[in-house]
């Protein structure tokens, strides 16, 4: 009798594990910053625009109605803005840090999701009109995004997301940008 109970418990655990199991995903993203502001000391300049790309990967818990993933993300990009009618450049050479994704399965093919993360380190190059800076900063940036994906194959999801990204260069300088990203995710 004891063996029968143990067998039933083991079969139940294995049966449940088929419905909720860990797997991996990875994605590539490209996007455009359509609006942003940069703060230099007490002045705020608008019209930050530019392009960026990124990649991410997660180890996921996949249940029947949602996916929750913990992983990391890499971002890079180049933007420009104007100070006193002069165009200045801002380059995020690399940004790397943890990333969390939460994705709902609302239909057989549609996947709305949200992501949140922060950078462990940023490598920045920027010019704010007085001097050129080439810096490495730690725990400097954070992002939050919302998007929707469409299943285009058994393991591929094409998606679009709206992302807010904030970077603090030092006490006197910060950058906030809003971007639209398009990407593809491989989920296995």
C-alpha cells in the first residue's frame, strides 16, 4: 500500500511538471528612440533621438497561462540631442544587467508581456557641450517595457515593445528616453 501511494505521488509530480517546466528564451531587438530628455546640471534638453539594439536571455518558469523568466540583457545605442543649436552625441557603448520577463498566453498565438531590469554596468561616451566623457558606471540605468508578441512558428515570437530607459551619468547629468523596439524571440 505504501508503494502504491508513493507511485501515485511520483506520477502526480511528473504529470504536473509537464504543465509547468523551466526552459530558455533569447531575443534580439532593434529600435528607435522617438522621445527623450537629457538633464545637464539644471537645464533640461528635449528631442533626444537615435537608434539602439539589444539582446536578452532568460531561464523561465512556463505555466499554462503565463511565463516568468529571470535572465540578463545587453543594450547598446547612439543618440543625439541639441544644446545651444549644436548637436551633441551620446553613446551607450554597452549596458549589461539582470532582466525579468512576465508573459501572458491570452490566445494560441498572442503573447502580451512586460520586462523590467537594471544595469550592473554601463560604458558611456557623451558630450554635453563642455567636454567629452568616456565613463564606466555601475548600477547606473534601469528599464521597464511593455509589449505584445505574435507566435510565428513553434518556437519563434515576433514582438514589438515600448520601453522607458533611464540613465544617470552623475549627480548633474541624466538621460531618459522612450523607444519603440521590434524583435524576435526564440523560446524553447
